[in-house]
């Protein structure tokens, strides 16, 4: 009985709520300072991204090509110079070099891993 009375009492209130247009309380479309600041941040990020993309394509890539060409040229020049030199003398083996108290586990036991 109590439940039936409660339902009949609250039914008109719910019906009135259903007839009224629904309000959007949290998702407003009004422009405020926070929204404009977020939009400014997005625009700034997009412009900055484009700037660094252009710097990468038009400055870094050519610089890498030039540096690679320079390294190749110096490498060839270096070995061209060494080809004209007489062969190096054999190095003297001193008793304090290559001291092994125990052989390595790989290979013939005398060569280091690196």
C-alpha cells in the first residue's frame, strides 16, 4: 500500500520532467577562457610541429648527406695515405702483456670476446 501511494505521488513529477526539454548541464558551447586557451595550445602545437618537420627535411637531411660525403672522403684519403707508407714493424711482446691465469671458454682460449 505504501509503495502504491508513493508511486502515485511521484508519477506526476516524473511525467513533468519527461515533458520538459532536456538541459545539457555540463557540455556547454559557451566560449570561455579555458576553451580558448586550449585552442591556442593546439594551434601552437600544430605550428611548432610543422616548423620542426620543415627543419628536419630541409636542414638535417642535407647536413647528414654532407657529413657522410665528408666522412667518406676523409676515409679514402686516410687509407690512400697509409698505402704509401712502408709496412709497420712487428710489435714487441712484453712479459706483462696478455697474462692469462685461466683460458677463456670460447675459441682457442687466448682471444678475448671483444
